[in-house]
């Protein structure tokens, strides 16, 4: 029986500083592989070994289109990053960053050292919170039931009015979203506005008018939640959804 | 702001011998509805641009209102709502809108 | 942090860290966000058969656009 030459690589979950490795005990990497820490200067990289047959460039393209595979890897990735965030300052990696070996990992830390140090300082002791704002979709206009035949011109006129109504509602939403975002921005360390999410992906019919990420010092968590609560009270026609605390994905992930 | 292309995921429509008819019908209805909405949006734009005669506007409106009725009829016969058809001109609209 | 409050208009919904939705996760981990294209891949009995590229099928026509050659009247190559 021939032994297959499995090519292996190092999957990078995150960089860290001041990592308390004991707190990573019991946390597994991908496919049950143990987590390992590669150190260089005052920084650490949290990695695990993976098969390049699964994670190498060839297969990767297909896998990235496969929702099941994506979900599985993303959740493990998040669980690891979350554990690291509880054990030190963390700069998460994007999904599927592979280095050939530990020498390569250290090399990466070395070449990214200034940006990494800066990013870690930026997020140390801070957490990401997601604030999404939804506006209720107006009821769909009634279609023609009474009074047909309607003249063609009248039909188009009605459609124009509906379109104008949608546009003005849209403008109002932009104003509301901006106001909420500015209020939140004043009470946090950093912000990032993300694209609103496709309703088919969120499973919600409402219109998402704001998808914001906010970096909040841990000791200011209660104050931040109070601000969000207050905004919810002030905007009864909107629904505000707060999620977190999360690792600082939107604030420390290097491109 | 640096350009940030978005990852596009293709939706897979899984069917089997028992469901394939209804699934394909839903898909066809979805495409018809998409085309209908695009026609209507484009007609409105042309009307607003003001380069159509009164007769053309009347004929367009009449045709589109009949199309809307026919669509409502088809949907109700198969007990489908617009949400069921999964139409969201959002991302697609962006791909199709004029520069 | 593990409280979950259900949300009604004007109120707040809060969830804990382990409940990050897949969409939120992919938005952040993939760096390009996630969106569904107007494409459908039809598969029957587990076999991929046909892909429909909606955005390639459909474009809107403006008054000032040239008419496609094959639709012009008169003799043409």
C-alpha cells in the first residue's frame, strides 16, 4: 500500500499579542486538528495544520462556492478567533489564509509587523458590535381590482406616483440611517459602515437601511447599549438590532 | 474608497422527478415577473423622458396593465405571492441599470 | 453575555457572541461581502444541468441606443 504524500499547510486563524495560551486549551482547529501558536517578536500567530488537498488553490475555488463547506469552515474559524479574543488582543485573518510552514508564518509576522502592532493596539480591550436598522416595508400597492378598464395613461400615472413614493421613502431612510450612525459614531472608538444585506440572505423582508460595525471599549459596553436602546425608543417606526460582542473583524483584519 | 467587488454566489435550484415541474414553473414565473417589472420601469423612464406620443403612452399603459392582471391571475392560480417568486430587483437592478 | 430579547418595532434585540449569523460572518471573513447573483443553477436528481445567467439575458433599451444590426430593416450582411 502506498502512502499518499499529503501536502500540508498552516491555516492562519489570527494574530495576537499577550496571548494566554492556557485559555486555548480544548479549542480545536479545522478537521479536529489541534491549535498551535507560532511566536515571533512580541506577537503570536494561531494556526493549525490542514491538508492542501482540501485547502489548496485548486480545490479552494470550488469550495468557496459551496455554502455548506463555507459555513463549516467559517464557524470553526470564528470559534477559534473568538477563543483567541478572550485570551489576548486579536487581529483576525480572513477565511483561508494558508502558509506553507512555520518559517513562512514567522516571515509574515515580520513583514506585517508595523501594521499588525498598530491593528492590535487599536483593538486591544475593545469589541465589535453590529447595529442593523430595518425599516418596515410599506404594504405593496393594491393591484387593479375595481374600475377596470383603466386607461393606459392612468395606469402609468399611478405607477409613476408609486415610484415617486418609493423614492421619497428611500430618501427618508437614508436620512434616518445617517442620523443613527452619526449618533453611534460619537460614542465609540471607531466605526465601519457595511453594505446592507440581501433580504434573501437574511431571510427578512424588511429593508435594511443601516449595517454598521462599532468598536467599543469593553468598559463602555453598558453605555453603548444605553445609547442604542435610546435610539430604538426615539425611532419607533424602525427596528434596531444589536449583535455582539464579537472579535474586531471589521477593525483589525488586514487585507 | 478602494474598489470592492462583491462575491457573487450562484443559487442552486435542486429539483427531483417529483418536484421538477412545479420548481421549473416557479422559475419561469419568476423570470416573467422580472421581465414585466423591467418593462414597466423602463416604460416609466421613457414616459418621463418625454419622447413618446400620447398614443404610445396609452398603448404602453394598456399593455402593461393587462400584463399585470395576467401575472396576478397566474400567481393566484398556483397560489404564489410575489415573495414566493423571490424577486428582488435590488442586486439585479444594479447590474442592469444604465451607467 | 447571553441575553436574548425579542424585538418589536422601537425595541432592541440583543444576541450573544455565539450567535453570529452566517451572513455577518461571511461578510467579515470573505472581505468582499456576500450577494446572490441573478444566476440560477438548475440541478435534477443531484446532477447539475443548466445555468441561467439572468443578467446576461436581459438589458434595457433606451431611445438613443442604436438598434441591433439583425433587427434593422433592409438588406444587411
